[in-house]
């Protein structure tokens, strides 16, 4: 694999451009990097010019568009045939689902007036439920908004990201406690976000000729206790998972800046997972298991 930035900027035409929204986020940026490594033409759509120079140096075209600005979004996607999109969470919205609807309406209108032939949407395991699931309803809305568009639609439902546990890594290093919203012995599906990005990039590389829904998980289920044990081994210290009582969930999220509505939706989603109900729908060949284990992923941040 060549090193990042080795190749000159692409000169793609409208017949092969891949449009990546959320190109500076965890998954979007990794997809962009994977596509560049594969020497595939890519346009990174970002909300401001903060990271545009880095993206251009890597070999991506860049467009700046706020997703609530329909004209800017139309201009950003007009020369593509494939688009990757998602429903970003800010934690500060006063109307999470209302804003999601507006966002998806803009996506729809922009794609409708473009040359886009295929769509890849980043959804989530649990998106099959149509009520009472908080933030997961954003993924449900995503999967259903484009039903009448005559394009290939691929929706990827990943499991819980390993990276969520690393938000507490500094605390874990300091005092050996891994906070968890879930019962510490509850085993559920998790996945490396790097594997998710590679999976999406491979789908793009192999070209999309049909609509499908794909659920992806890691090689095994983990509980918070399992995660704490693996962190302890990697840090060479005792680490114990500590369950945050449900009565403290709202206060915890508001203390880090979540709005009332974002907190409500987070609590509903977390309750679904904590009750063991956020499982793959498992239709057809789903779920597909990808290879990276949690300890392999963790090593990337400790070396």
C-alpha cells in the first residue's frame, strides 16, 4: 500500500466521482483515505474549510457545503455517480428528529437533481425499529427516505463502535475505572470503525449494481467487563467496569453539554441497548463478521 499523499490530485470526470459526506468525521475521513489508497476518484464534502488543505494534499477534491444549505449541497454532489451519506449527531440539537428530517429532505432533493446512480447510507444495527429508540430513529429515517428514488441504495448497519470505549481511556489510565451505561456483564456486538470504513470503500471499489441492506459486526461479542479486562491487560493495571445507574444517565449527558432533546434521544437509544434489544435483524446472510478484535484495535492507540 502506498503512503498517504504520494499520488497527485485526481482529474476525475462526472462518470466516476465518488461523493463522501461527513468527510472529516471518524468514518467519513477513513473512507476518503481508503479510496485514495485505492486510487479511486473522491470528492470530500465538508462543512467548513478547516481541513480542506489536508484533504487536497492527500488527493481528494473538496467541496464546502452545510447540509442544511440545499443549493450548496446540490452543487457539491452534482458531478458524482455515487454518494456516501450519514445522519450526524451533534448532541446540541433542540429537535434531533426534526432536524434529521430536514437534512434527509435536502439529501433527497440534491440527489434527485444529480447524476447519482448509487447511494451508500451509514445506518446502525437497531434501525429496524420505527419508534421508541431515540437516536436510532435517525438511521430508520435514513433507510426509508429514498425508497422512491430509482437508484441503487445500500444501507450499512454497523454494530457499536469500539471507539466509544476510548472516550474514557484517560480516566481508565488514571483510576482503573471504565464507566458504562450498560450492565457490565451484558455481551453485545461491537466493531472496529476502521473495519466499517474499509468495508464501505471495498463496496465502492467493486461497484454497486443493486440495492441491499448489510449488517456488520466484529468477530465476537463483548461485555463491558470484557472490555475492562482487555484494557487492563494493555495498560498493565487492574481495570474494572462501573455501571452508571439509569437515574444518572440524563445528568451525565447534560453535564457534557447535551441539550434536553439530545439527552432524551440518547437515553432512549441507550435503554434499548442496555435491555439487550439492539440486535441485528439477521435476514439473509446478515450479519457479516469483520476481523478486527477489540484488543487489536486498542493497540493502535497505545503504541
